[in-house]
C-alpha cells in the first residue's frame, strides 16, 4: 500500500519571511507600484531557484538543513522520522508551511503527523504496518492518483491517431508533428503559474506572427537525428511514475528540452525568435466536413 503520509516541509528559505515582507513594504514606499512588484516577484523567483539549485548540488546538506529547521519549529519531543522522507530534496515536490502554523499546532499537541504504510482499515480507523492503529471519523484517500495526459483527449491528424508518447515536447508547449496544438504544463520545482504565463505569452506571440505572414498552421518537426529522447519529467513521485510512459518525450537539447528554469524559459518563450527551423508554417485548405462534401456533390455544375 502507499504511504499514509510522506511529508517534506520547509519553514524558512534563506531569510525570515517577516523580514522579507518588511523589505517589500519599504520598497513600495520608494518605488512605483510596478517596479516594487517586479522586484518582489523576481526576488521570490530567484530564492526559489537558489533553493532548488542548492538542493541538487548538495542534497545531503540541504536535507540536514531542512530537517534542522523543522526540528526547531516542532520542538525536541517530536519524533523526526515522521518528517523524514525516503527521497532526496526535490526528487518530489517540497511542501511549504509559510507561517509555521502546522508546526505550531504540532508543538501545542493539537495536531499529529504520522508517516507509515497502511496495512488495513479497521472498525475504528486505520491499522498501520508498524502495528499502530489510528482512530478516524473520516478517511480521505489521497494515494493511487494516476495522471491523464491532456485529460485523456484523443487526437487525430489526417485520420491517423496520434500517440502522445511518441511525440516530443517543443519548448514545453507544442508537440512534434501535431499542428496547431498548444498545451500548458507548469513547473514542478516552482509556482505552476510561472510557466503557464510564459506559455500563454509565447502562444500569443506565435499567433500574431502567423497572422502577419498569412499562415493558418504551424507544426514542430524533429529534424536533428542527434537529439536523444528523454523522459518528460525526472520526478520519483508515484503518480508521475505510473503515468510517465503515456507522456510526450523531451529532447536532450533545445528547443526540445524542458529547463524547469524560469530565467531560461523567459529568454526562450518571451524573447526568443519565432522562426526556428523546427517550426513549419503553412496555409492548407480548410478541411471540409462530410456534410459539406455531400452538399458539394449534390450541387449541379453550371455551364457558361
């Protein structure tokens, strides 16, 4: 069975949140709202990126540091095994407790956290493999999730069904050999909407460019045989691993590579050129429906 709870949390990241908030308020007094917003936004972005990079470079050290932060918050009497996951930092998503309210509740004895495996349900709750039984009035099942790529929608191009796991992701939002299709997949190591905003901006730029050149269709093509296929994500979470074989692939080099990096993606999606050789623009005749074709067949030809 899946773990009952496997939670990895952080309270502070490189600076106290209250101090950072005071800095933000001070900036709003001396800068215009637009500049102050930009500064605070990029400050948050860079702190998140720094935390991720340090976790990749020194996973053991960052793991120790995070656990020390949690131990400081919950107090010495708490068994830290319940906040010590089996995976490294950022092998799965990291949960943030912004104001430490969860830790304060644990320290006061109002909340308990247990990390274990479920053995079976009982009359009064759940029995764990460790032998401990948790009494429960309500059990919320939150394991066994399986992701559905693009909601399970089936796509066809020229009457041929598209196997999404045989396509390659272009710039994180288009798919090889699939015309006029954009999909949004946010960051796994930062705010989801950061990447969603960049994707929307890129698609709008692309549509504007197509209008300017009179193109009705755009499709990415894989032209470099040296580009190697790689998994779409490198997360170890069960819900990702169970569905990863259904996902499009990513490539070993740009523009087929997923960066998971807001700065690099900003340069590529917001300011990068739209006429790379991998993109084919065209203006094919609109497809006609069966009803339209029958109507054309029944229309008598005119003679002059």
